[in-house]
C-alpha cells in the first residue's frame, strides 16, 4: 500500500468515524485469493483494509451491506464495516481489525449454536435486496417466493450459463439442463424457510477471537435454505464434529439433507470451475450424475 492510497483510506476512515485517523504503519495480511489485504495502524487504532481494482467498489459495497445484515442478526460476530471508497488505482473496504486464530472444540460448539440462531432470522422471500458476489463471481439475488425457482434461475442456471460462456459446454451443459428440469423431484417434500445465510461459509471464512468467540467474514449474503450454509461447511476440509453436533442439537436438519447437500455444493463447485477451471469440471459432472441417479 503506497502513501497516496494510505492517505485516501485514512481520510475515508476519518470521515466515517468522526475522529481524525493518521496512519503510522501498514503491513500486508495473507490468506485471500480475490483481494489484497492490509493492516493499517495509527492513533492507537487498527483497521483491516481490503483492496481490489477500481471497478470493484460495487463488490465492496455489497460486502459492506452483507456484513451489516449479519451484524443486525446479533448471532455470529462479524467484523464491523467502517467505510469504503476508491481512488484511480484501487477500490478499498475498511473493517475493524480483529486478532483471529484457530478455535478449540468449545469455540466450534458455540459457532454451531450461534449459526443456528442466525438461521432463525427469516424473510418471506428467497434472495436479497441487492446482488453481490460469490468470490469475484456475480451472484444474482432478485427475490423469489419459490425456492425451486430461485435455485434453478439464480444459482445453478446462472453458474451453468457462466460455464458455457467460459467454454465448458458438451456433457456438462446437457446433464446440467436435465438436472435443472429435475429440481422439483430433487427438492420434493422440502419446504425451507428463507433464512439469513452467510452464503460462502467454508472453513477459511471462520475464525476465533483469543477468548474463543467465533467470527465469520467474507460473506455472500442472501436468504435461502439454511442447509445451503451447512452444506458448504462440509466442503474443502469441513468443520470439526463439535460444530455439527451443536448445530443439530440446537436446530435439527430435515430428512433428506444428504442429497440436498450435494445439490447445494454443486453451486460452489461450478463457481470454482468458473473461477479456476481445472478438475472442478469432472467433480461437477460427477455430482450432477449422482443427483440425477437419485431421481431417475
């Protein structure tokens, strides 16, 4: 982070907080693959700063709004959003800086209970008041009263269209179209409420304060089937058993979750195909085949 950008961030922080902020030091923070991240220190305060290209300010605005939505639920702690802005060289999002680390079993139990409380925050329709991103991929959230329609049009259908545009055609699209048509059968008998979701809840987007308090971050917020959040926690390594035990004890999952888990995680696998390519295509095709095999 150069001096010009540091000064622009400091001015935005000063305006947002009403207290002049003079940065004295900054250091890079690792861990992300979408944004660059920095810690900015000065005047006895520290902030977490995310940076991306100048055209990404709207992405940060959606993340800011998503963090506010999660904070309002008063369930799982999230970093407080402070401000956002852009210069000619970069867009930025400023959050409170939290000292985070790994959690013990008790911390994961608390995360399970608090996530269950978050999922009891509901709305009449699926979706959200604004679009956002999943990673850096646009995520449409136009509300719909019907969950099957929402998942078909705003989630799987959207990712399949992006995959086709990225050159992933042939069998993936043919089998994908069959799955879109079969969604009423896959979701038969399941009538979820539109619950407040983190939307991108894998193990890399959860951590713990020194006292063990759980924190979640980097959301892709919308209102949907709570099982979609739980399903994603099982991708990319999963959470410890203590988390699932506490969640299910607080808010039991419905019968048939095992099948729906594959359906919901297919969205994220397709998104990874669109972002990174590679072996995700074969994984997505295998998941589609499994789902079709269950209803045919």
